[in-house]
C-alpha cells in the first residue's frame, strides 16, 4: 500500500490475506459504520444509487477497500492509488454488508463473474502518467477506471458531472460539499496497529464539509470540515458532491486526507471524465 504524505494520508484501507483476514474478529460483525463524523446513506438516496464499494486484490492475495462512482453501465470512476499494483477487483453494490459480500464471493472456489450485488472487474486502468512517487507533491491526477460486464443492478444509475465552467461557479469558498464512502469512522482506527476490535468499514456514509480552495494547477480540490468530520481510510476514490438546481453532481474523487478536518480530492469536471472514458474505450 502507498505511504502517507507528511500532511495527508492515502485513503485506501488495506486488508491482508483475503481468505484468512475476512474470518478474523475485525470483520465478524459489521456493526460499525464509515466516513468520520457522518451519517448512514439511505438505500433510496441518489448517493446510494450512484456509489459503489471496490474490493481490490494484489498479486500477493492481499485486499484493500475503496469507493467509486458509477460513470455508466460498465464503468466505475475511482482513485489511481486504489488500483496501483492490483491484479483484480470486485465491484460491490449496496449500502452495507460489503465485507460479508466479499466473504461469500471468496468462499467459492470459482465465483461467478456476475452476481446479484457484485461484478468481478474485467479491466482496471489508471490515468496515463500516474505514479505513486507523485504522492510527495500536492498536485497530481489520482484517477482510474474499473470496467465490468453484466450492467447495473436494478435501481442503480450513472452519476452526473458538471462541466468545467459550471463547476468553477459552484466552487465558492465555504460552499457545502458532501463526501461519501465506505471507509472507517476514526483516525484512531486507521492509526491502530491492532485489529482486535470490530472494523467499521463497509457501510456507505456521508458527511458535509466546506469548499476551501482549488489547487494552484486546478487539479485538486481542498475541503475543510469541522473537527472529526472528514473522509478516511476506505473512502479513497469516493465522490465529493454538490447540489446545483436541485441536482446532485460529482465534482471530485477522494485522494488524500488527514482523517480529521482536511481532504484533497482530484477535480473531475465532465470534460475530464468523458476524456478518460473515451481513452479507455479506444485502448480496448
């Protein structure tokens, strides 16, 4: 997994040795929740219909949990650091029970690629030029696409993205922004070297923070919340959203956070998302 920068840590949540770790007490109950200082997302909400969990698997059989936004019926937008070094991924649909779903999938010797509430990824692709070495800088593009077959389960839909001009209009300092993800609920849990208590990842939650600034090269968005209202491990790749004319739009993808008050998200105007999808399609 990638190391933390001096001020912000990658939001990825690592889970070692899938089959063994998923049986430990840390994943037994799923009585906790996610995103620090937030509230559970209702299954009927637009956030739930457009957001998914992503379980990534590397060459060593280690797993990690991230979040993503639905771009279309076969593509998820997430963070590049989520898929760096990854050999496979599972897209999981639902507001909770994510870890139990993954346990059921990997309990099968040959799991089906398409299940009622999951899809095994057919392709994972980072944005050209991304490197984990960039984690020591403040401005870099941390984006990736995860492709899958089988379409979307009933009730799910693609997220909406603002074009660049309208996004800039909506990004006034202090404007409310909603963050969502399947991550843990406290910085203390992230920092703990022990996994003896219940893990609080795997439930979709949301929290409202404030727009702080657009990065100097207009790549990253910086958000500021109250103390203990923030994104954290497991929320990587998840959406930052604003409401414009009663419509919900994704404006950013979770990249880094201090898990206390400050988060950095990669800016994703509609033009950038369309370009990413087009490039991925032409590479097939």
